[in-house]
C-alpha cells in the first residue's frame, strides 16, 4: 500500500526503499561506499515510475476508446432516427397516393 494515493510505489517497494535508505545512512556514517545501494534505489524508482507511466497511458487509451464509442453510438442513433423519419415520410406519401 503506497503511503499516499499519489505515491507510485507498492508497499514492498516502499519497504525496500526505506531499508536501503537506512543501510545507506549506516554506511555513510562509517565512511563506506553507498554507490551500489543508491543504484538499487534508483532501479526501484525507475521501475515504479515506468509502471505508473504505463498505467497512465492505458488509462488514456481507455478514455479515448470510451469517447470514440460515445461518438459512434450517437452517430448510430442519429442514423436510426433518420431512417425512422424517412419511413414515416414514405408512409405519408403512400397514404396520399392511395386517396
């Protein structure tokens, strides 16, 4: 579970980042290298942001598809209305012709 709804990390990623942060702090206090831990944290961050970008793109595609369906549905309803109107006009013309 992310810390906030805007947080791109899963609960596992959040826990890993916190653990890595603690390890980095300990290693810095001892004067040791933290490059490998920082690289791991960067990899986790890149993975989370890439996943969120894919989700956003999928949401955009779904939104566009829904909008396209609405337009198509409106066009179909308008065509059905027009066919019904033309059928009424033909019926009225046939009635006038029979008289």
